[in-house]
C-alpha cells in the first residue's frame, strides 16, 4: 500500500498573516495529501528541523 504524499507548509518571517498557507494546506489535505503546517513566524532553521 502506498503512503500519501507528505507536504510541509511553513510561514517564514514576521508576517502574521497565514490565511493563504491555511487555504493551501486545506486544499492539499482535501486532495489526499498529508500536510504538516508549522505555523507562523518560523525561522529557516525551524523549517529545516521540521523537514
């Protein structure tokens, strides 16, 4: 049995708007993918660690 595609969605920087990232994450989940959303205000290092 194959595993679903896994996607990491990250919001790097100080911008506090995440609606677009959440919309993308929801659409990908609805398409059957596994989505990991790291949340707001991530540093590049935090994203690398999540990957």
